[in-house]
């Protein structure tokens, strides 16, 4: 059971990071990016491909985590520059903005398949079934169970991201510019803030968080080029449960969805039937539906001070 909990923590940390990226992009540009899960998949494959190509020289897959964040961040910026920016200037509605990212998602998915085939043919790497968990570092032995580094690394990355975002948004001039632009883009322009810079930064940070989530998942689960199709549901569910206008609530939402999904499906597969694994995507939707029925505004709108005073 202990190993299930540790793996669930690692998995939910990745979902939390990706959910925060979705929320940040939505808060700044009003766009639900369907391509977000593909950015996670690209982060997954960046760590895998570089680890397999250079593992003998470096011997540590974690070295490539920053690279996965940078590449996914740049891919996210490309979405903004090629599609989203022009639609925003034409005051496109939310549905149009959202559906435009679906087209980009299909393109990124196609290129990821091409990349996987290239790795397979050129370097003889089985990139159609990615297994990187065996390359993880063992930090302790507990009753015959090897405690791997990824739970500690994933939690550390989430804490570092939370602290960094809090400092950026509340202690820097650029963070203030982001908050003003979120509240009123027209007012931001009047007082001399360039919304274009804010949008670019938001898409990069959001994409980088997705790439970092993919990097974590590469050390947790077995993946294929279609892994993004499996992640889009829990990532969006985490963002919605957290509250669409609460960046920090999305982290809590991501953990709620990730932990629920992984632990519930593991218990069902262990004690009832392994055939139930195919229904895993239903769990985030059910958890989201139940939570929103009880508290429709999401975790971010929860009045914790009022609760603590009772």
C-alpha cells in the first residue's frame, strides 16, 4: 500500500502542475487550451528520448527536466503566436479560441508520432512503449520495497513552483502587470503595461508547467505517443475543481483529482478486476461532478478563514 501512495503522490503532483498551467492560460487569455495535454506528452518524450540517447554519459534522467519545461514552454508560445494572438485581436469568443487549440493539438500529436517513429528507426529505441521508471534512483529500502526518488522530486518541484509563482505574482512588477492584465487588459494598456508580454509569459509558463508534468510522469507511468489523450481529462478536471480563476486552487484541485484517480483505480483493479482499468478516465469526471455539486465555485473560492474560525 505504501508504494501505491508514493506513486499516487507523484502522479497527482504532475496533474497539479499541468492543471495550474491550464488555469494560468485561461486567466490571462480566456483560452482553454486543448493542446495542453500534448505539451505534457512532449515533456514526457523529451526526458525519455534524451535519457535513452545520453543516459550512459549522464546517468540521471532528472537532468533533462528543465529541458522538457523549456521545450514545452516554447511549443506553447508557438500556439499563441500562430493562432491565439490573432483570434484575440479579432475578439473571438471562447468557443473559437478553444477549438483553435484543438487543431494545434492534432498537429502536435502527429509530430510526436513522427518523432517516436524517428527514434525507433534511426536509434533503435522502442519509442512506442516508453518505460523509464527502471532508470529512477533508489533512495531507500523499506521492507524489501525500494523507495524511488520521484515522489520526493515531484513534491519538491510543486513546492518550488508554488513559492516561485507566489513571489512572481505578488513581489515583482511583472507579477503586478500580470494581475492587472487579468483584471482589465484595456486598463493595463492605459497605465503603460504591454498585455502582449503578459500573454507571451503566461503561455510560456503554462506550457513549461505542462512539460514539467510530463517529465514527472515519465518516471511514474508507462507511456505511448497517445499519452496526452489520457491526461487531458484529469488535467482539465483538476483545473476546474480548483477554480478557474484561482491559480493556487488549481494545485489543490490537481492533487484531489490525481490522488482520487490513481488510488481508486488501483484499488478497483486489485480487489475487483483488472478489466476495470479501462474505466480510469471516468474517475476524474465523477470526482469533478460530485465536488462541483457540493461546491460549484471550486476550491479556490473556498473561504478557509471562515471555516477556521468555527
